[in-house]
């Protein structure tokens, strides 16, 4: 994708934004995070601490983000919003540094490379969606003609071209989300900070947004996506940063984080024709913490260290010739992983 970040050519040779289609693409493969450790990070947090008086917002955060999609998850108050405001230059760290493409995030040179879609809605309600996005493009330094061109292409990109003439005060939550993403994209930034972009979006819109985010990542963009919709986030990327108590608790793929949690209990549903006999044998295994009898000849086992437990389970089934017709992990998901990292606290979901 050409670099479209500089202001429009004063001699009139404005270039159009390359807008990919949002039509469903059955062949689109799930986004895979590629190891790019040799490339400089587009967004870098280096031992960053931010205080709000006596309250700490983030504490000694070190995080490197390169092209691709990173999910940001954590309970309310974990520090996600502070992290995003530091990345967009709205806040300055008290300790450490935040850099975007090598520039201090507070400087204009960094902000021109960042697009931000906030969680909260703060619009000029009397404007239409088109007027709002075009105004944001003008504030980025583009000529009137280039701003209009980019506005139309970006509105098409987020599926709002037909509704953009309506006033913002009459928009639904989903429509407002689309306009927020449009204004974040209109100057074609390398870094996109998206706070709860899937909140309030209908199922079709979510599919379109997931496809759009994958396309942007494939074109070398760096996306940091905060969401409480963890199931949707799992469909978007398996690379996550988990925040807990103002710190980064874990970074990596969900599988890698799962591997760090061998000492935490995992719930497994087992269907068998002899559930009581099997439950008694399982209780004798060293990694089994408890067994509950379920419905329809099933049992739920709470076990730690899955790498050791599952081979032992297979050996038990073969040795005792148990008939197992179902085997399913119940909590090997982003919700469960986050719950483990947060000490068992409930993860709040918003819709």
C-alpha cells in the first residue's frame, strides 16, 4: 500500500486511498501472527508507568507491537484505557517512554501515524457522519478535495456510504462505531488503536469488521484491539496481551498462555458408559483435584498440568478398557485464561 500519510499535493495531484472490498471472501484464511522479531516495533512501551495522583494507572509496562493484530484484554480498571491513551499521545508517562515509529508518542510526528477509535462516543451531534469524517480528514492536513475523496472511500470501507448523510444524533450504536472506525482510518495510519470496536455491532457487521481488520494487518498495519467480546477476539487473532492490576500479565498466543497455566485447574468433560467407576479411578490420579458426576453418563474432572494429565488419562482408559464417547475441555478459551490470570475474578462482558 502506498504511503498516504503526507498532506495532499498542493499542485492537485492528490492520490486516492486504496479501499479494499468488504464483500465476504470465503478464501480468506485466519490471520496468523508472523515472527517479525528482527523488524523494529511500530509501537513500543519501554518501562512505562503512569500515575493519577496516588492511583497507579499502568506499572512498568514493556510491550513491543509489530505489524499484525494484538488483542488487549483485562477486567475493568486493569489499565487498558490508560495504555491506549499513552499510545495515542493523550497522556504522557511519568516514567519510561512510548514511541510510535521511533517518535515520542506525544509528538506530532508520532500522532500522524496513529488512528484511534475510542470506546466513548463524543461527536458533534448536529453533523452528519460524512461531515464528521471529512472534518477529521481536514484536521489531518488534507486539501478539501482529498478529504472528500478519502471520506467517501473510507465510508464505503466501513459500510456507511448509504447512511452517511444522516445526522449523528440519529445513529444507532453500531452506526456510531462504524463512523469512529472510519475517522481512525481516513488518514491511512500505520498504527490503529481500537477500543471496543465490536461493541454494539450486529453479527453481519462484526464479520465485516473482522475481515477489514485482517486485511489491514495483511497490509502491514499494527492493530491493538481492546475488547470484552473475547469469543470474537479469538476469531480475529490468537495473539493477546493480558492486563491485570496495571501490569502486563502475559503476552503471546492463547496456546502459549495456556502452557503457562499448567498449575491452574482445567475442567474436562468426559462421557463414559461407566461414569462412577471411572470417577473413582480418576480421583486416585495425582493431578486430579476433583470429579463431579454430570448428566447423561458424563463426569467433569478438574485437573492441573494438562500435559501430564492427558497421557495418564489415555493410559487409564486403555488399561481399564473404559468406553469413552466424549472428551471436551470446558474452559480452554480466552475467558478462562483471563480468569486464571486475574485470580479467578469474573470477566465482565459488555454488548
